[in-house]
C-alpha cells in the first residue's frame, strides 16, 4: 500500500502543476473622454483631469456645415489640435464609418468601437486622443467602450459633434 500512496501523491502533484490558469485577463483601466467640436471651429476635450481647448484648429471638414473634405469612400473623420492651460497639448480624432465627401455628416447617435468597418453604413465611430502627458500612449475606444458620439444639427443645418465615451490607454 505504501507504493500506492506515493504514486497517488506524485500523480496529484503532477496534475496540480498542469492545472489551467482560470483567472481572467487584466482589462486596461478605462477613462472618460468627453469632447465637443462646434461649427464655429472650436474644440474642447475633457479627460485625465484636464480640459483642452482650441479655436481654429478643426480639420477634416468644411465648417460650419461639417461637410467632409477628404475623398475616401470608407471613412470620414474630423479632428482637432487642443491645448491645456498648463501648456500641454493633444490631438483628437473622431473616425466615422462611411463617406461624407462633399456631404454633411449624418446626424444621430454613433456607437464607439475600436475601428469602424471600411465603407459601413452603420452608425459606428472610433475616437482617439493623443495627449502630451501620455508618453508613447494614446486614449482610444475599443469594442467594449461605453457611451456615444452624437452629431446634431441646428436650424441652419450646422453640425456639432459631442463625444462622451470610455477609452483605454494604448501604447503607440
């Protein structure tokens, strides 16, 4: 019986060493990213305890109507450079599925994802923000991000883009 006892203990130890790891992978911490891009060429970004602003730095669209000026049938984007009061800066990019070349951005609510499918007609958007305080990193939406991007219109048809999403830090 003694031999059987050692064999059982040895087998149990071997099997224990081969046990499958059952802990879930660590999810990167998410942060809130809010931004507003207005038809009068203003941009505000709030994240990481800072507020970044700019006037005259919106790109990718013809203002005030938010007509796309980049010829691309798969995506359309709007971006802006912004600065914080402490002198740090950042760059916001909002990438929408579809094509807005020489057309106004579609109004409505867009769902955040890591990347919209090329040429899709669904209301899908990705948001990224590169800030000087994030050395070799950027904030970006992922497929599990919550929140939304809303494009609304005033009575004259001028668009405003409002971002309120969760994002994670990515290495560049």
